[in-house]
């Protein structure tokens, strides 16, 4: 196992944007120079007893923490888990299910960011605020939903059958799997507590939209009792969800659900067919954009504050155009042309509109659908797009530190520690008489600074032809720009270069960057963080990805053909306790089935019972245990006044009530089952 | 395979739940003093300070805010403040901004002091605590952007959207007329039943996640069907209208609305523990309305030799101090329904930061300001130089002020409190 994995990876995104000022201890009254506390010589303070591999432990070269050896023959796949939808997935899913444009999740608490990615399964938790927001969204969605879009019967007979269809058919879509009969009953019974079809249907949606079955992607699988070991095979529906969210960031479409229903989605060959279909669709574009944007930290392009006096040209419209340009660029290089990391890094053309061309200082007002060469400005690839350069810069200036850090942490996957405490850290002030290289000179001359900044600044200097908002500049305030740079102390990508184009050549040829790209895809696709236990998976996946040539198709192929896509590890010895008997013990025996009078040969069971004190609902299951048809009747003592009943006729609404079947279930054939239910207020 | 505690550590907000040193306070008991404040409000602004522009002159009860200094906008309230100098962060788990942000309210343990107080008070308020934010989430949730931790969910997220805050706190109105539980209540019951089934089915697998979820829904269920509180009844706050709430220019507007909502929440006793988090550590916010042309974090790193830069930082900090003063004024303008004084009289408000000197990323003399009558609990009107004491003692003192008998807070080997704040 290589040293870059295991617990040595500091997960905190260390967005410290510091730079050393001219001298240490220039701050009055500062306790000069007491840098590291606790961590011997590694820079940042660490509390005694803190685990190895916190920020301080991760040097640029990837400090290795001693880890217990892992037997990779034993550990094959990740653990069984529940994976909460991200905000983006929630909105896409609701949009697809309800035929609306959902933006509800934009108001949910922000998803936690781990290694730049907001879909880490461990981190996605339902907090109290999240539960509240989820309910508010469910209220809005359920109250306005067009029911006829969900089940066709809602435009026709608004009856119990249609409510059942909502519970089962729409239930299968929203839960991404068929419901067990008892689950469907539970939702149907809930709906029946409402006074009419419409409010019942909306009540059902209100619950479905808050259900764990909707909110979490289940990756539980099942254990084959005949098998040894800890492997749980994922079922076809679980794999359908994996595919849907990996490739389209949304709920499974009809084709996936149909394949799952037919048991056609658990073999790698079956999955390959779906991957090919889905990747060929424009619906795969957003997920690739999302990956690139989170990997390279570009999402802030529309919001990161900038000095409006210094950059008055950076209007909200230009920010939006920069975002659109980056999206188009990713779409083109990842889908239309090379589809590889190399294309992402080196493609010298972009797709911009006239306003953005003007902002960039390019002569031609362009058609956004046609490639425009950026070679005259020395631009190549995603790293030289305005969105990247603007996001990784200071509010009023370029920043060799930010840009070097981007390359070091996101492209080389080498996390840097924060600066040691006690250093006077001042980014060099703007000074029209000096170039950035001169202004940042302290970083290479002052010891505590240079030990880290040598890993960033010499890379970042090569971007100096681009200002704080990503525009090309031939010189820096009239001073010539020296864009020479160097990568130091990388695993295998070391050396000098002249200008950003040569840097990009180096990165393009770098096995380190290739490995980092693969690792980033793994984190994103599987929603996991490397750990000692997952290192085997990571290592195997990474070499497969590296061997694949790195095209988008190859990446998705490796990700979806790997064992991780089909199984999870778990404890096969746990046996769930038997279900808590429903209903709860009934305080009113007169309404229990025990005291019911009924037709001979009939078996009666309560399958659902809700009781909130002021009222209650009950659902009964009937079975004809005789050898002949029965036209059934059941007499129960109803506590309170009945306000609702279903799949039955009732002789009265309170006291001793005789229930008989509705047209469709009045007569039960031998062995047949039926059900009915009612709600009452006390 | 299982994810070990060690791997989770520093990976997710939930990690702090499982932190091995998550030492809670020995046998906390609530013994309310007659003068215990009714509520406590945490107020955060980022990126440390420049002490020579923060410190008052003088000491004890004889002190002044120099002209042009950061705290000068609070001069009118001087008699109602405790300015705390000389409290250090000890035993931080990490360094720099992240280490400070994580340590500020936790003292190195979990949960954070606000959540601990809320859970121990167990007040019969609609919410155990209310967290509001001003542009805290553009970078997602992480160690840099969150200051509160509870022992079930890890990060406690502030709500950055005043429109949503109003709906959550005062929207009410969905309590069903007539008999029976509301649809929300019935749906909530069903979903909780599903979660319990799932827990039974899975055993220890994902138990933490499901427990966290269930706890959240149970909290919610207790509010459903409760009497709806209208904004009009809570100090007259109206439903806010705001667009573009994530843009830099809207920062003051969002802040003003959130302050009004917080006052309204206090007026209606929606929670006894409240907080307002202004942006986050390493904040890129440009306080252009205070004359800034650079991001707040960048300004916080101006060297003493850069007088213009430091002056701009001080102006930004004075703007925050002005907001703090205006918040105190708003609290002071609303009477408690029981006639016990104004909301300010019955509250403790504490302004906290995550670093000492922002340029140095150090944890020496992290600046704290206590305000509010605190029902007379605090001996106000003083500037205290506490001489290198661990800030865990302050956190313990805050617990004690709310009637919780604790002997320390945070890491186990730092105990004691700060009796000098009250006598």
C-alpha cells in the first residue's frame, strides 16, 4: 500500500490562504516564534494524543502513519450502508418524480464537504434542522403535486384502489424498489386517516417524502446463507440506484426499474448495457460537471467576493458567463472530444459568448457552441479558464499561493499543513513597483515559510499572466512577468518549466496526477474516504483506472464493473429481533379482533393500528380459512364515532358496527384474503 | 469491514461525536440561582483580532475604549459589558483557523457548550436551541464553517436564510383545526416507525446515523401541533422579504434580518440557547460597506507596518461591533412578558472569536465580550485581564451561569471556572 492512503490523509480541507510577511514577529506584543506545539517539527500544533494523520501529520509528500497490515484477500468491498441523498440529488430526484423544477434542497443545510466532495456517505446525516427543512419541502411538494402525473388513476376513479396504486406504484418509484405488502398497507392506512381521496393522497406523499426509504440509498444487500464470509450481494434495485445516482445524479428511470424488476441488473454484463446507454445520454453531463467542479473547487465562481473597485468589469453576468463557459468546456472535452483527463488539462479551445470574449480581451465575439482558440493568451485546458483562475486567487489580486495550492492538493493529491502558529502571516500588499514573484520573495527566503511555500509558490508563479479574475495580462503593472516555475518534492513529477503551458505538459504526463484523478473519482463515485480498511479497494481500483487509459467511458466501466458495485461487507451473524407486533396492545378490547363476531371460517387480524388518543385508525386483514367461498361479515364494537372506512360497508358509525365487504371483496374464495379498515374519533 | 473511530476522526462532523476524549461534565446538575439569566446567546465573528486596536485602556471598572478602537461602538453600553482579555485556547486538536473554530465552543470535547447547555436545560421551549447564520455555507459544511457540535449529529448547522427561519420559527399555522393529529404529525409518526423498524433490522449497522435521524424527527414531532407562534406576537417581526441572500452585498441585510428574528425568538421564548454566526473562519466576505476592498480574512493578515491594511481591518471589526451594539439595543427594547425586565436584562450575550491575533493564527488572548444583564449574574462594567487562563474555564462559567453544576468543560485535565466574572 502506498503511503498516500491510510489514515495519513488529512480530510480537513485546509483552505488556509496564508503567506508570510516580510519578517517574523513584526506584530507588536506577539509572542514571537513559538511555532510548533506538540508536533515535533512538523509545523502545526497537534493536541497530545491526537491521531496521526491529522493536518500536521500530512506533509506534502504524504506522511505515512503506521497502520495495521490489512489482508486484501479478506477485505474486498466497502461496508453495508445507508447513503443519504445530497442536496443536488434530492432536487434532481424530486424534479424527476413530480415533474417540477425542484430547488428546495438549496435551502437545506449545506452538505458536509470531505476532500472537496459533498457526497461522503459517512458525513450525510439528518440533523434537526435538516429534518425540519425536509418536512417543509415535503409540505410544499405534497400540497401542490399534480396527482395525475404520479398515478393515472388520479384523473379517474378517486377511490381506494387508486390510493393503493399511489402506495405501491408511485411507492416503487419514490422508494426505488417495490414495497412489501405491509409497507404499502401502512401508507394506505395513513392515507385513509384523511377525510377524502385528495387529502389522503397528499398525506401519503407527505410521509413518503420524509421516509428513510426515499431519503437514503440502501446499500445493504443480502447474505447467502450457504456462503461463508461477510459478503452481502446487492439486489437489482440497489444496483439500479447506484447506476442512476452515479451517472445521472437522480432517481432510476423506467428502464432501470424495469431491468431491476426483471432481475436483469446484477451481472456486470447487464450493468454494462445500462452504463453505455446512460453515458450516451446528455443526462450524464451534469454529474461529470459536478465531479470536475468539486474536484477543482470551481463552484464558488459566482459567489466568491472580489474587490469591485479593482475589478468593476466582473459583473454578475460575467460571473454567470464564466460558469457557463466552464460547464460547456467540461461538456465538450469530456463528451464531445477526448473525454479524458488529458483533454481536460490540455484542450486549447473554449466556448464563450461575446460578453465573455470582451472580458477576456479577445477580438472575436464568439458563438458559444463553437470552439475558440485561446492559444494567443497562452491558455490551455481547465486550469486556465477564468472560472478556475478567479476562484483560486485573492479578492484583489492573483495568487501564486492559491494556484500552487490548487495544483498541489487537487491535482497531485498532496495535502499541505496549515502554517505554524506564531508566524506573522501577511500576504504581500499590492505594490505597483514589484512583481508578484518579488512580493512573495519572503516565502523562499524565510525558513518557516519556505519549507511549505516552496511546494506551492513556484508552481503558482506560472499562472502570473492571469489576474485575480482570470484575465490575461502581458505584464504585471508594467513589470515583466517571469512565469518560470518548478514542481518540487512530488512523488514523480519534479522539475522546472517555463510558463503555464509547460506546467500543463508536465501535469498531463504525470503519473501522480493520473493517480490523483483516479482517487478523486473513487471518492466521488463511491462516497467514501480512504481508510486503512478501504485501502485494498482503493489500490485495486486505482490500478484498474490507471490501466484503463482514463477516458470517461473507461472510468465508468471500471467503477461499475468492480466488485464494489455489486456487494458490500457486513456481519452475517446478526439476526434482527422479530418485528414488534402491530398493533400495540389495544387498551380498548371491545374494538380488538378478539371480541369480534364474524362469519364462521373467517380469520381476522389487525395489520395496522394508529392511535393518537383523540382518535385512531385500524386496518384488518381477512382470510377465508374454509374450503368454500364466504360472503363475510364482521361485527366490532367501535369506540367513538367512525368518520371513515374503506373496502367495506358499515351498518353504523359507532357502537356495535357490522362490516360487510365492498363489491370487490364481499365474497372471499376459499383461502383468499381481503382487508378493510376504518378511522374513528373518540 | 468497519470504519474505525480513528478513520472517522477529522473526516466528518460526526467524528467529534466519537472523539475518545468526548468527556462530558461530571454529574451535571441544574441548580438555578435566583439571578441566573434566562437565556444565553452566542455571537460569532471570525478571523481573530489585532489586540492593540481591540484592548480597552485602564483595567477593572476603570476602563475606556480608545477613539477609533474596535470596541468603541460599544461605548454607550460600557457599564453593561465584561471585556475578557487573557483567555487562551489550550489543548486545541489542530492549529490555525480550523483548530480555533473547532475549539472555540467545544474546549476540545463534545458537544459544544451551547449544545451542552441546551440539552441540560431541557427547557420546555419549542426548540432546544436556535442557530442562525449570515452567509456561513458557501463552502459547504466543514470544520471551518461550523462552530456548534452536538453529541448525536456532529455539526449543528445554522440556518442562513431569514425567509426560511421565519417560516420555521413563526410560520406555524399548520396545526390542524378540529380533531385528531395534523397530517404532519401522522406522517412524522409513520416515518419514525419506519426508522425504528430499520434500526431493528440493521442492529448496530448505521445505528449512529439512524439514531441521529430519529432524534431529529422526535424533536420535530414535539413541535407539530403545538400552538403556532406568529411573528406578530413575537415583538412584531414580519415575514422577511429578501432575494439574493448569498451575495456579498446582501450580507448586512441578511444580518439585520437574522438579528430581528433572534430577538423575536427570544421574545417568544422559542429557545433558551441561541446563536448568530457571522460568516466563518477564513471568511472571504468583503465588508465593502465598511470601506473594505479585500476579503475579511485577507485583511486580518495585515502586518503592523501596513497601516492602511490594519486600519481597514479595524474598520471592519468596528462594523461588527456596531452590529453587536445594535443587537443589544434591540434586545433592550423588548420587555419580558412577566415584567422581569427587558430581554437584554434577562439574557447573557457572548461575543466569541476563534483566534487571538489573526495575523499569527495564535490562540493567545482570544477576545471575548460578555453583555446583557444576565439577571444580575455577572458583575458587569469591567475590563478583566485574566492573565493566561484556559478558556475552558469560561465555558464552564457559562454553564454555571445557566444553573449547571460543572467543574470544567472540554478536555478533562483542565478544570475550574472564573469566579472573578461574577464577584
